[in-house]
C-alpha cells in the first residue's frame, strides 16, 4: 500500500482533547497496551500530529506521528501499528516468521505467500494459529523478532491449513523501506534476537526465491520444529503459476533438532510441543524449581538498572541536556535491552519510570527536574559515579542500536549505485557470461565484462594497446558497422550508451528497490515572483530519501524565510519553495548534513555572488 509515494492532504497538530481521544482509541484497538505503555508511546508534552493522506491507489488514510515519527496509521477507521511502534511493542500483533531472503521480495512489492512462512512444527490444523481472514498480523524473520512488515491475513488460519501451503497468506500494507517508513526518521531495524522457538541452528537447502536466489544454495538458519516447513519461496502477485514450490529439505529424518517448548507469549503459535526429541522428561522436571526461585520483580529491577547504565555507556553517551525522560526510556533504555528480554515497568517494583529515575537520582547518578508541569527532564549525569565506572556490558551491542539515538537529529548518508541494464542491442556481448536481457550491472561490472570479452577474442591492437579492433558483435553493439577500431574509453562509452539506466540507493545498509531510468539530481533554481522578489525552488529531494517537511523546517530556521511545499505535474516528488535566493544555504545543507555528493546537485552556480 505504501510501496509508492502517497499524497499529504493536511498535517495538523493534535490538541489536548484530540490526544485524549487518540489514546482511548489506541487502548481500545490495542488492548495489550497498558497505561504506562501509552504514556511512553504518547508523551504528554511532545508534539503529536495527524496527517491525512491519499495513497497511490486512491485510499484515504490518517497517519499519527509523535515528534514526526509515524506510529499508527488508520485505514477505513481501523488502526494499524507501524514498524516503529512494533519495535517497542512487538507482541501487540500475532506474527508470522519468514526467511531473511523472503524479505527482499516483500521489499519489491510482493505479498507474502503461504510457502514463505516458516512453521515451528509440522503442518497441522493449528499451525497458523487461530486467525480470521482480514486480521492484522506482523511479519518478522528467523534471525530477528523485530517486525519488518504489517499486513492483513488473506485467509483464515483454517483455510491456510486447507490450502496445503499454496496461495497468498498476507496482504502487505506497510514494511521497512516503504514510503511510510521513509516519512519517519528511518531508524534501522533493532536487534531483538530470534523469535521464541527459532534458536536452534539447522542446515537447510534454501529454495529458489524468484530469480534472485538460486535453488540449491546452502544456508544456515535458526529453526525450532519437528520438521522443516516447505519452501520459503515467495511469489509476486500474478506469478503463482510460474513459480515452483520446492521443498526445503527432502528428508527431515536426517536432521537432529532440539525442540523446546514454545514461548507462551506467542499469540500465533498456540500449540506447545508435548515431547522433546532426545530430551528425557527428568531433565525438564529438574529445571523447574530453579525458575521458581527467581523473584520476577527483582529480575526486572536488575534489568532496568542494567539497561539504564548501559544506555549511558552507549547510545546516550553524547546526548544533549535537558533530555525528556520519556525520550531517554524510548530511545536509549529500550534499545539497550539484551536480546530475548523485554523491559516492562509494570513488572518491576517501581511500576513507573519517574519512580525508577527518582531512585537513580537518590544514588546521585542523574539529576531530574520538572521543567514543565507534569513533564520531567534529565538535566545531567555524574559520569564519575562508581556504578557507571564499574559497569561492564556482558552482551555484545547490536550494530544498529548505536545509531538510534542520533538518527532523529542526524541525516542518514545515502549510498547511490548507478546500474546499467542489459538490452537486446548488447545481449550478444554478455550472453557468454550467463547474463540475460534485463540484468543489472554496475559500471565496474560492465567494464570487466567488456574487457574480458576483448581479451578472450584477442581484439586489442598489438601495436597500440589503447585501441580495440571491432568484430561483428562489437560493431552491432555500438551500431556502427563502418567503424574498424576505437579507443577503450570510447568503446565503454558506446556500449553503456546502448544500455538502459537504473539506480539503487542504500540508507543505513537498507537497500531500496531498483528504479528505472537515470537518477535525477537535486535541482535548485532561482525564480522571480510578483514585485521582482526572488524565490529558491528545490526539486527531487524525496528521491534521495530526504523528508521534505523536515528540510523545509530547517530552511525556515536557518535563513529566517518562509517556505511552502507543492506538487508539480510531471515531477516524481514534491517541490519546495524558499523565499529569497538561498542557494548557498541549501547547497551547504545538502552536502554537509545530508551527505549528497556534489555531482548530484544541479544549480549551485545560481548562488548570489558574494561582494568583495
């Protein structure tokens, strides 16, 4: 649904009464959330907005944002959590688990098919839970329980079982990397550990996923089951007949699996494993007393203290004060939680975040003040406190967690890869390498294949190494049968000129779908309005993953000028207007903060000449 850009109709800040109604509606539609959870989700004094949108398909919707981070979207008066919200509360929706390779096809716009779901145990009537058609579900991966997508079930659980792993399982509404995710601060997926029941390593044969993953490639994944489910293949809409369902493992008796009891908190997997393969019953009986000896409140108190100290050593090391206590908990303490565990203030002896921070203040670790009525902020920290000095992080921190506190204020540097597509004109030149029409190649790949072909056919001029003699294939490729020889650079230019263009962008290691055509540069123009007043017009910001509303706000504050955003016919993204000639400021902002390479910015020469 959000695979293509949506149009914003209105963007209004919520008043007190509207915020209250939103909290009540969220509690009604997400009954798993407690009062303290809603307090963390919707902090009393932080800016909340309701954005009315029209999707590319013409559907009307509302996106609710907190501090410009989309947390909930509403379609047909039904609320759905975004992946940002699910990362803090992953258990509010039942979840399906997929292989990591399947996520690439979801990113390309595919829906989740039944063969793409990894089952815990054997296929049985309750294998897909107890869901009705049209229920909201989350999608996570075998390596990480952090949800990567939200969708609606295309069938009931019973119908999924009766379908014998054929057909569509989930219609994807929203996922990491789509336009709704890009509308936020583009936080990377946090590492929450594997879903319960997928911790045991098993070597399986990965099934073919479209054209990108060849059948028969070996991969090691974590799985817990009596047998491995069928192929994790996912099919693009309309391609069901053209994709073969291939078994992940032909002989499950060759696999030795340690099956442990399913996590009772998993809503989807309702049937627990009754017998453990190769594990005597005596072993499970002897383990139970040790679990009963642990006080749950003490364990949660220790976990809170651990996450508190770890946060100051990692993501909150360079924060600016004052810092809202709700932001500290949401952006620093929750990401500091070890894999497989979850913070829950209600299960601690403190019950509330304010009481926990008061306890830490009494130990002289932090200073907390109420700057605004009802809103507490952390004013500072004592870095020389003995608890901070002696703290040792026993868990290796996930790579993505360290970025979460900074991404709300820092832009993500995009990595831009220009690609060339093999066309019919140059296909004979690349066919010997196994490439087909439509294959994407980088500039380096094109140069390598052309160089290998020239050397294989011995076409390099022995008298002048800079020249290449053209045979019939090369003459047809460059579409010039009269040319006998050209230089290496001219040959590369002629070959690439006969190929189609596309590009792909990466944000924090998360790749976007490849786009056809050349990547348009950020276009900065200076125009005149009534009264000979100059204005700066900026196009194509959104192509580079830049939030145009945030960019407009930065221009407003940076040059003290008014801004406006409008849609331009024929343009792929919206246009930003800034009063006055602000080319110099906009260029410095794009290069300095957003890390856009200078050769992808057009119009910098329109900056006013500085007086000597």
